[in-house]
C-alpha cells in the first residue's frame, strides 16, 4: 500500500493509531509509511479534496 491510498482510506485518528503501534513495536518501515500517509492526508485536507473525518476514498 502507498501513502496516498492510506491517506484516502483512513482518518487521521486511524493513521495516528497505526503509527503509534508500529513505533511501539519497532517497525520503522511501516511507521515511516504511516508518517508519510499522515502528511498526505493533511495535504489533501488543505486542498479541499477531503473533509475532516471523511474516509473510504479510492
């Protein structure tokens, strides 16, 4: 899965939850993926492509 797909399919709360879990378990590869997805999510919100709390986008 790529950061854009993750960002479109998950809320920020979900992305942060997964990031904290991967960090806690020392999985830096997955943590990095979720960090990138969080940044993409903020960008999509700023561009108006998504609304806060919206998820399930393709």
